[in-house]
């Protein structure tokens, strides 16, 4: 059983939902704006986002080859 420690997001840092590491907001892609017009950031960091995009791309290519 893994022990998880809850760390709330701050104005300058956020916890990545992919790797669970506390990182600066500059390590997250922007994701539009909220109702108050403030910039929102993705829940996964740039590194995790790019990894999942690459992984899904490889899966799609593999499915096309099998057909």
C-alpha cells in the first residue's frame, strides 16, 4: 500500500496528476481560462502530457498496422 501525502496547489506550484510530483506552474501547459478570466493549467505536467501523447500515438499506429 502506497502512502500518499496531500499537498494543496499554490499560486506558484501544483502537484502533477501523472507523476505526483510538486512542480512549478511553468512546468504545466496552459488550459484556457476560468470563469473569472484567470489562466488555468493542465493537471498533468508537460513531461507526463508528452509521454501520454507519445504512448497513445504508438498505440494508434500499432492498431493500423494490424488491420
